[in-house]
C-alpha cells in the first residue's frame, strides 16, 4: 500500500495494486506437468527418437493432414 500525497505533502489517500495470478499459476502448473510427462517419456526410451515440428503453412509440402 502506498500513500498518495499532494505537492504539499498532505495525505490524499492510499492506493494498492493487486494482480490476479490464477491464470499465470495455472499456466505454470500445466508447463511443469508437460515437462514431467516428456521427461518421463524420454527417460523410459531405450532407443533413439526424433521430433518433427511442422508449421501450418508447410503441411501440404510434407503430405501431412490435420487429421
């Protein structure tokens, strides 16, 4: 909480900034869960693997569909 004063130092009131962190906390929890899932998957693999990312504009060129 911060005191709000005029140019003479007279107290006019107080203000406080509050933020709703629920969405950020939910996003962080989802990220941690995703990391744990993929870490466990990676640690269980006994052979190599490959990750391929395809952007929407390149789907036709690769023959991949949205299905």
